[in-house]
C-alpha cells in the first residue's frame, strides 16, 4: 500500500534524504524515506508480527493451558514471561 505525501522539510532533512538516495542507488527521495524508515523505524514502531512467531506463541499458550487444565487464568506476569518480556 502506498500513501501520497506532500511535506515541507528542512534543508538538512533534504540533504540527508539525498545522501540516502545516492548511497543506496534509489530512484527518488520517496524511496529514500522508505529506506530510512526500514533502517530506524523499529526504534519507534514495531513492524508486523511474523506468522511463525504467532504460531509459537499459540503453541506455548496451549501448552500452558494443558499443564494447568483450565483450573486458573494466566496472570499478566506469566503471559509476559511466556512472551519473553
């Protein structure tokens, strides 16, 4: 999916995008913005969750449910631990 954007940027931002464009051999500055977000975006927003991670998490939750036989609900702390947080 693409989104059209009209933006005013500083001279410095323009130069940075120009350098990224040239360094990676991109067609235009919109591709440079995409490259920049690929490089630094995860610091701010998580990318989409991969299917194998979701499957592993479902498997782990099902294992927990079998172990405890639905006698009690999973606490937030246990869920965080299961998720590796």
